[in-house]
């Protein structure tokens, strides 16, 4: 659970969000009012292309069928710059969307600042204990649920079976074996020149943090109620040195590139292994976005940790929340209820997204992809539960750190400088 306070609120206000921190019942009552009109035009923000079209179409039709006279409009947003756009939109009485998707790592800052409506009384109807508890906890303030899980996606390793076999490389079972396999794959495939034994673009801290966690380090830690950067600890530095080894010896990805659209280099024959959420399989299979002919040589496994168990990878995913300034609180809650319904969540699972309800995990299937998803999720972790974490992500301090590491910089010096920035941003 998270506590509100001046530190948490200041982080959001620095971005321009004119909301007071929630903390009392009066705030929640003022935000929700009388629940709003019976009919309205409801705006829903969904980010990127993760939500399948079938789910979007079902949501719009079902809501409008159940609420004659109301309409539902889905407005697609992009992840890049989302924090800033949410900051502006959620502070507007007239322009705020009613329901928003927000990254689970971004949620704590907005929940702590009172940007979302309290939905605690609705949890039982939406799934209760069946909802992914880590996501519920991560979006709660003083015991109040301010957002709910939408979907999760722990990362695992996609690999080229044919290239591994040609190079005589077995599927690795420990971290050391994985690092060596990545280096050996690159050596065995000198062409194209940008071939990656393990595709690891410089900005990709979301995959990089797995190596930090595996070594016993962390991004930030809390001490006596104050959050501080923890990347310069001996354990974290050891993990970052593994990152640097992979980026410099096993990866041909751009040193300043990001992890978006991993199917593109994969389908271009430039990748032996890559780490991505399960839904990337759908992108590879898609004739328009991918290369279906390569699926026959596609294999998957959970990133192995140093002890042979799955490494602690980042449990990515999204929350959904209702804007505190929405004038349509009741209708917005009906939308969220539909998005958490079994029918809707099964469509998310069919697209390779881990559903928001634990009971629906079987909908992912029983093939090697489902097994890899479950194995990867067994020790997955979330980013620090710091109220100001969204500001850290918005500042791109982590992307800058990993780019400098990819370029061969001194890991200890870079981590120490990053910690200073992170600590300042978290108010430590």
C-alpha cells in the first residue's frame, strides 16, 4: 500500500497536475459526486496496440447495447509521452477522458495525487480476490483502490531454433549459460553485421532490470519512509556489468535504440534471441506486421536466473482507472466492469496477454508459449512502489543510463550519477 504526502504530490505537481493528494473521504465524495447522468458520451483511452480489435469492438457494442442513448469512444494513445499527456488531461474538468489505461509502473504517482476515483466498493463485483493482487496493491493508497489491473505480461525469451541448432548451442538453464549462448550466437552469425545473439537496444532498461534483480540489486529502495536510488550498490552494479557485457559482446542493436517493435529485426533475420512479452508472438505471426514463415523455427523459454530458477523479470502490464474529474462516474464504472468481465478478459488472453483475473490464466493455453509465460511470471517483479516513480520514468534517467552503459561507460560512475537523480526525483 502507498501513503500520500507532500513528496508524492510534489512529484506530480512538478509535471503540472493541479490535483490535491487524496487522503480523506471528502476528496473521494467530491470527485464522484452523484455518479453523473444516465446517458453520456464516454471516452476511453487505450495505449498502443496491445488491446486486440476484437476486444475493442466488443466493449463498444456491449456498452452501447446496455446503455441506450450513450456512446463509447476509444481513443488510442501512444506510450511515448503518456505521463505528460495524462498529467495535462486528468487535470481538466472539461477535457478529461472518463476511463484511462496507465502502465502499472506509472500508476502510483497518479493514484497518490488523487488523479483517479476511489473504486474500492466495486472491487468485489469486478473480481475481488481473483484480480492480480500485486497490481491492486500497487495502485492503492491508504487502503483504497484507485485503479485495477487490466492485463499483465511477463517477458520471456524468444529464440531461433534453427540458429541455435546450427551453432550447437543448447537452451541455457542458468544465467551464465544464457550470457555465453548469446555471445556464441553472435559469433556464429557474423552476417548481417548488426546481428544480435541477444537483441538488447541501449534504452531497454525494462529488460535490463532483470539482470539487476538476478544479481540481488534493485532500482530504488525505501529507508525510514524515504525512497533512494539503489543502482550503485555492489549487487546492482554486478547486474549492470552483465547488461554491459551482453550489449557490447552479444547485441548488434542500436546503442541508443529502444525495444519497440522487436518483430522487425527478428523478421529481418537480425536476431538469435530477444526478450519480450508473450503478445509479440502475435506480431510475428501476423502477415502484415511479422513473418509467419519463421514461426516454425520460433522457440521460447523463461530467462534463467543464476540459481537455475527463472530470473525475476519485470511484470509489465497496465491498470485501468476512472478519472477523478470525470462527470460520468457511474457509466465509467460500468465500462471498467465490462473490461474486467470474463468475456473481455478471455479475448485479452487469446491475444497473449495475461488476464487480470488469476482464474483465467488457463485461457493462455497449454503450449510452450503458455508454459513460458507461467514460468516467467513465477518470480516476476514490479518496479519500486514509490509514489513518484512515474516521474523517474518520465525523466528518462533509466534510458540514459542504459544507453551510456551500452556505449561502454564506467558502470559504477554511471550508476552513482543515476542514483543521485532518482533519489532527487523520489524526494529522498
